[in-house]
C-alpha cells in the first residue's frame, strides 16, 4: 500500500470532486484507542494549516487540565475517503491521521505516533532506510441481538480454512476485503481461523509508520463492516475460554535502500549477522515490551500453553511454538515473525519498542541462544532451563514491572508515555484483582 503524497491543493480539489462533507481527523491515545474529531469541510483550510485545536486533558494519558490546549497536525499522506455510505446526508466522509503538537507547537511527548517516528529516526541514523512490517491480525465475530447489542454467541462453528456452510463469515470477510481494497490496501489473503467464529485478513507489509496507521484503519473497517452485516467484531485476545485466542503476528525486516539487511546467502539459515543481532535484541528485551505488545489483563489468558500462542522466550525456523519464528522465504522477504503480539496493542508504541530492542541488539552485537527446533510445549522445565528458554510474563502486572525496569524500552516510548501507561495498567490490574469471577465461585464456594 504505497501512499500518495497529497498536497493541500490536491486534497481541496478531491473534497470538491468527491462531494466530501466532513473530515474525520484521527489520532491514537497512550493506550492505543483511536480518537477523532469530525470537522465540516468549511474548516478545511484551518485543518490543513495546522490550526485545529482540541482539549488534550480529556484524552487518556495526555496532559493536565491546566495545559490542555493542543494542536492536530494532519499527515496529508493519510487522506482517504471512506467507501461506505453515510446516514442522514448525501455527502462523503474522509479521514486524515494527525500528529499531536503542544500549544507551543512542539511535538507532544505523549503522542504514540511521535514515539515511533523518534525510533525510526534512530534507525535511520544507524544506517537503515526502512523498517518494514507486515501484521496478521485475527478477530472474532459475534452475533448482535435484536437491539443491535453484542451477544456472546459466535457467528459460526467453523475451523481453520473452512468454507460455507461451516464458515458463515465469508461474505463479511469478502466485504471487508473489498472495502479495504477501495481504500488502497493490498490484500494478500482472507480466511477462517482455527477457533469457532475466528477470522483473519492479511494485508501487504508497509514501512513501520504506515503499517501502524494501517492497523488502526483495519480495526475501524472490520468493526464497521461487521456491524453493517449484523455482527460484532472484537480483537479481544481471549473472548471465549477453551479455544484459541486472537493474536497479531508481526513480521519485520530492516532495509538499507533496496537491500534487505536480514539476508545473507552464505549463512546456513540465510540470515545475516544483523538479523541474528536484531533477534538477540528482541529476545533480550522480550519480557519488557510484552506489556506493550499484550497490554490487557485478558492478553495473558491467550498466552497460555495449549492454544498455539507463545509463552516462552525462544526462536526457531522450523516450528511455531517459540515467540519468534523465521519464515522460510528469503531474498527481500527475509524476515522475523514475532508471534506474541495481540491486536489490543498500541501499534505505534509496540513497533517503537520492538525496533528499539532490535537496534540495541545490533548496537551491542547480542547473540541469540540456539534455535529451538522441537515443540517447547512438550519440554519439561529442566529441558527448557538447559536450553536457556525463559518464560514470558504470565500476568499484566508482571509484564508492567518488567517494562518499568528496562531503560531501552522506556527510552523508546519516552518517559511521558511510559509513566502514563504504567500507571493506567497498574490501576487496571488492581481493578481486575478486586473482581470475583465465576470460575472462583465454581471452584471454591461449596468447597470451603
């Protein structure tokens, strides 16, 4: 999905030609939630000249009320017209993704998009022209009730790669794919996933900033089209007990101009020293960036043995149980696949953290442990210890503590974001601890 570098005048003309009535200006808060303000096209000049202000004190993790005035600077390359019909009027709605600036017109330290830009600049200074990312977000479809509210009833009983009549979501996926293609996405595949009611749509890789933007746009499209068809789409990692959860496998590669620096044909595995060192950095900082890649209490219900999600810090080229896999493709497609991430992650801070971890591995020539070529789930603790395999955090609180202790990852996302994120997640975990679940009632109520 190559972006067009629109000029202000081109956007103004498109607004006229395509009968655009409103511009939805979006940005992402510290926790990864998409926020937006919708402005009529009568205010287009104000928007394009970076003079649109908003109250930052009302946004999670932004600023205090006495320093609330902030500016939205639209990234003109993200201009896009939504292809679905709007209700109540005949005009179209367009979208621009914005960077957040302070009242002094400085990049805001709490803007996740700015954090990613900062680490990408570090990569550029280290000699790398691009950090390419391709994601595989999974989601579940649930039925809506008569009032349009989500139920806990899955839309089908299908399994991996099933088709109708077992797969009752194929028409929804097709509409999602067609909508995304109209918006400029290049879709590579769409299919039913392993669990009942679970689906996946894969779109082509992009440079990291664009990839993060695409993830946020993708989630919006999926939810919009699902509801249009009478379903509710959720990216919650583990919405149903006893079946696979939803992840967002993240494929990564570094480029220097046209060359993929992860490839080395002379190596037995076809990987360069840069790739091994990048992998070493990923493994070294894995427990710290897990809080960002898996930022909810529910994320850790997915990261449990037996459901194809990784729970151990390890890598392999030949099996899918470790946290990092090296897919077989080589040449420009040489890449590392991080399998632990889920789609509740803020894509900007997660990619910033992962890239920073890899760059630290390159800088300090960190060597990964040996590849693990057997199913880790079948290894006992003694075997894992002997192989140097450690565990990922098993709770949100444990992950947050690891994050707070890692200077490389904190530096990548910045102190403002780190402080606000850690504070919010500690509150979330405390709230979770105070809740008595049905499982506890069933297990303990009559036994004690």
